[in-house]
């Protein structure tokens, strides 16, 4: 399969004491985006970063910040995250009532708008808003924690998502998040994903930059 591949290291698994250094290492190695997992302790049973993290990352990298909000009422975060410098703002459709309104509000604030689907969330949740999407994120784990195993059922769901976006002539990115490793990335790529989040595979290795390159290489088996 040809076309653009994006690697988005997730700083959830980075060593926060050495965050600037770790981000510089993956940027140097050709990472495309930095993925930032925002968890509120309600939508998922874990608590992580807020707008302050986005602002801090802005000071150490020029890469686009791919912000994944695992929060209830994501509308409350649109203005502060836009002000802090988020590039992509992705939320879960079950977390708010007026999904289309929030997607439009995200774009109005100058960010790219994304929707994320949990493993049990059907693609039909996004079918009627594909025109409002810059990114569709298929979760290949249940969100909340790094280091979980890739759920094999995600591969077929990515295929269906690819067909949905192509059928609508959508140019939205198709991202996969959770359990992406040297061993799982090729299947997700072959299924039609173009953007790959990886946290533990990159930051729990002894050489994060090398892993960025290796994950990209495995997206191009012919190379
Ligand atoms: C999980 C997060 C992921 C996480 C992925 O809830 O959305 O972005 O960082 O971590 P790995 O790549 O370790 O599965
Ligand atoms: Zn994520």
C-alpha cells in the first residue's frame, strides 16, 4: 500500500522528568505528530494531562500536537486547548450529546476535528458526520492505560472504517491507537490506517528514536 504514513508517539509512556529530551529524540527520528492523552478520571479510570501540558510541549517541539481527549463533556476543553496550541482535537462521541456541534466548534477554533471509537463503539456513530471530520481514531485497546495488547478485532474495524471514509470521499486521517508495536503495525497498515499512535513501544524501549524508524519501516514491507 502506498501513501503517507504518520507515526505519533504518545507521551503517556514518556519519562516526564526527561520529557523535552524524549520528545526531541522522536522528533529527530522523524516522528510526525506528538500524541497527548488527556484523561479525566471519569470517562476512563485514570487521570493525566490538561492544557498546561499542551502549552509545555509547544515550548519544546514544532511538531503538531495530536490531542486525544478521554473525558466527559469534551466541549469544556475546546477553548483552553485551542489557546494552548493543540493541533488535532479528538474526542469520543459517547462523551457528549451534540457531537456535530462540537466538531464544528473545534474547527472554528482553528483545530482539526477528530472522533475516537472505543472497541465496542460502532462505526455508525460517525457515519452521519464524516464531512465534519479531519480524523477518525479507531481504538485497538480499551482506553485508559498504555501498554495493553492490541485487540485483533480492530483490524477488521479499520478495514470497514477505510471503506466508509473512501465511500464518502473523505480525506480524514485514519488513526489507530493502542497496542501498536513492531508486531502489530503492519496489519493495521494493511487494513488501511495511515496514522499510528505508539506509547510503550517507543518510550519503554532503550532507544525511542530507533523505534520510530522501525515502526515506519514495518509499514512498508516492500521496502
Ligand atoms: C490509551 C491511549 C493511548 C496509549 C497507547 O488509552 O489512548 O494513546 O498511550 O499506549 P500503547 O501504545 O502503550 O498501547
Ligand atoms: Zn490516545
